[in-house]
C-alpha cells in the first residue's frame, strides 16, 4: 500500500492485490477487485474535511454509493462508484491525523 499526500491539497492511496502478478495465480486479465473472484485493482481512497458534506455533494451530483456512512458499523467512511464501477473510499480526516506531505 502506498499513501501519498501533496501539501495538504490531496491524498492518493494505491493498493495492490498481491499475488495476481504470479504465474501460479492463473491471472486471466484485469477486473475490478470488487467483482467476484476479487482479482486486480481494489480501490482508491481520498480524505475529506467533512464526510457528510462530501456525501451530500456526491448525492446532489447523482453519484452512486456502494456504502453510505450510516450503512454498517464503519460510520467514518463511505464508498462511491466511479463511472466504471470502481470503488472510491471516502474518509473524514480527523483533527488528530498526522500530516505526511511530499514536496
């Protein structure tokens, strides 16, 4: 997993599903890691200052949700779907989060 934050202006988390690159894995091509068999790309994650405001904005824009903050036990995150149905995780940045910046 790689987490990159650029001067507080944004963050990009890249996750690799280990094992799909091995010949023994029987890899048959790329898929959304959220489809059955769970091979390939998983999701990206972005931090926001206010999760509920962000979700309200996504709703107004007609963005489809996989998980809203009020769904399930993990109330501090949401998942939206991009036009290709890849998951995008939305997490509220907390006041105590340590800043990791890349110049």
